[in-house]
C-alpha cells in the first residue's frame, strides 16, 4: 500500500490544502462544546441573555465556517482519490501492454480485469475515507482529550480505560480479517473467470447441453466467494457494536462520576456537558477510525495484487542503442529454439531458414508443430530461448519494438475486430489511410462485395469482436487491415482457413500485386494455400523436416506427401 501511495506525490498541494481544511473543521468542532459550557455556566446560570446571544452567535458563525471547510475539503478529497486511481489504472494498462504474451497468460485475463477494476475501486474507497478521517480523527481524539482534561481531569481519566480497550479490539479484528480479504479477492478472480468463459463459450456450452454443469460450476465459485466474504464481514460486524458499547459505557461513567462531582461542588454543570460532548466526539472519531482500519485489510490485499503487476519486468525490453532497419528486410531464423516457461521440452528446436523480400515463404505442419509460435517470434511477442531471429540482418532484440512492428502487417486466424466503425478497424494500424486505400485493400482481400452490401458500407458498425460478421468476413477484413499498412513484412497466421478454395485462390493472386517487394510468410493447413510459395517449410514437433517448393517436397518429403494425400482424399470424399 505504501509503495502505491507514492503516486500521491503529484497531489501534494491538494493534500496539504485538505489537511489545512481538516484542521479548521476540527478546530470548529472542538470550540463548540467549550462555548456551550460557557453559555451554561455564565449565561443560563446567571440569567445573562446578552451573553447567551453573543456566545450563541459566535457558535453559529463557527458552525458555518466548519461546514464550509468540510464541503471544500470533500471536493478536494474526491479530486485526489479519483485522480490517483485514474493514474494507477493508466499505469496498470501501460504495464500490461508492455508485458509479453507469456506474462499476460500467466496472470490471466479475468484476474487482470479484476485488478484493474474491483481492486482499484477498493483502494479508491479507502483512500477517500483515509484522507478525511485518518487526519481528522487523530486531531479530534487528541483535541477532545485535551479539552476534556481542561474541563475536569478527574472525569477525563476514564479515557485511560476506554481508549486502550478500543485500540486492542480494532487491531485484533484487523489481524484476523486480513488473510480473509486476500482470499476474497482471489475467489473473485475465479468468479470472473467462470463468467468470462461462460459468455465467450456460450455456443459450445449449449451445443453440448452443459448449461446445468456450468450453472453448478458458477454456483460453486460464487458460494466459495460468499462463504469467505460472509465470514470476514461477520467478524468486521463486531466492530460497530463494540464501539457503541464502549461509547455508551464511557458516557454512563462520565454521568455517574460527573454527577458526584457536581453534588460535591467540584464540577459545574456546563463543564460536565462539555466533557460528555468531548467524550462523544473522541469515541465517534475512534469509531470512524476503526471503520477505516476495518477496510484497510481488503485494500491492502488489493494493493498487493496491483503491485504484483507494477513490479513485473517484461523480458521484452528495447535496446539502449537501437539499430535501424533496411527498407526491404529479409527475415532469418538462425538455430532458433524455444522453451515455454517451465516446460521440459522445446516447442521449437534448431529452426533455421530465411524468408527473402519479394518471396512467399509458407509454413505447413500438423497441429502443435509450432507454426504459430514460430511466426510470433518475428514481431517479438516473446523471445527465443536459443538462437537468433534477424530482420534485415539485425537481431530483433537490437531493434525498438515499435519500429520492428511498424514494418510488419499481421493477420491471424482468429481475426480480432474492435467495436466501432468498419473504417476505424481497417485504419487501426494506419490512421492516415485514405478511402481509396481502403477500397483497394478491400478489393484485394475479396471483401468489397459484402462490405458494399452492409447498411453504411465502410462506415457500418462492427460489434465487439466482430460478432455481427462471419468468420470468413472477419478474416478478409483482417487481411485488408494488413494490406492497408503497406508493410515490408506480411505475416498470415492461417488467415485463409475460413475461406472457400475459390476465394482463397483469387485473394492470393491479388496479394501478389501489393507484396511484390515484401517478405511474405504464410502459416497454413491447406496445401492449396501454400503450393505456389517460393519456399515451403514442413514443421514437425518444432523441427524443420524439410523445405523446398511444392514439387520438390512431393518428390522427397514423406510428411508433406501424407498431408497432400490426406487432403486430396478428403476432397474426393466430399465430392
């Protein structure tokens, strides 16, 4: 929590103003019982109406000043707490954007969403209360104790019994509930994960009649969250009754001892009334302080989870002395190997090849052979654990990530479209693209016909994830988005899988117009997609089994022959 609170430094002047206003408010609150005791002792007892009016007017003026200070303080407290959490949320977003795919997968999407929303909200609530009460409560506690001692030290001695009992109760409850609130946040992650999987996999769940099983799964996770939260809140629920008990016992003790001292002539009635009000102010301040302290364990658990993200160091760092790229760079893999995380086996092993500018390099292989992993090393979604990936003869680790990705046009099998206009999606990587550029890219990507039939053409609305489009339409738009960028390197990760054979062939013919000077790397499952490539790489279990043209591989590569035969057989069976 303290590490996160360093982010309050930009708000130091507002915080100083808040502390000053709290001081004015506390002074006003402490003055009122003092003036009231004077009204009773010197005005009411003596029947002096003028004194009563003068002191009463002064009390009204002080109360109005205290109210103005409180309202102004509340405004600045809101500005600081909201602004701090806005900055914190932005820092988390930037940090997550800089992490590699491996770190993001390790944290989990559901957990990242919870940390960016619910956890920060917990900190915002506690911060707003702390700015108001963690300063005002100590001032009121000390001030009320001093003022009550000034009025009557004997009666005020009751505080020596009440305050330690309250503090011990607060600390004991906070100590017990801290791990419970940490577990609450973890279980909230699980609930969010189940909800996210339920919503994203609704079609699969329905087609397999798993609605009841998923409902039971959600019920288990929800009950787990409710169980821990209820247990923690039950313990926290002891706080208020205990504070009220101590408050009432203290007031009863003051009245009892104070009544005896009044009867003996050692205490005036106005002073006892003031002591009762000071005790009430002091114990209410302790009550409010305990409320803040009771919320600190949950905020502390949230702060730890947020700090875990902020201190993560991505292995993908830009070089201190970056190099520049040539205009039409080749892509070369030199004995590249990769091991995911703590895995025992290599995902890629001793991969070496060169994808030259002006040529199409295709990668084909079975499921799990490492095709997509190989492709993801080029834009540095993660780094190889062995060997070197070079673009334009330069190790990708010696290039700024932004500059490297600027020359890459990427389209994946699972085409991701963002909510908004179709034009905005197409211009996502090229904000300055003209409508003519968009029309040309749509034509090449074989998307012009269906886009022209949409209600508003290129200005039509796209739902989140492109849910109002078919898989083939999303793939073609993803290809068009890459074309508009006019990059030096094109990466197509099984981007043609949802297209029919005719559209696939026509689209690839059109691509030759715009990729003449670029290095094109295509990952595909279908032989028809890769057979015209200048070089076809056959991957098997992360290793290159062979590479060459379609004809060369048919003549000598058994794995490639099996792929061709199985697809020809499947085509004949369909016919």
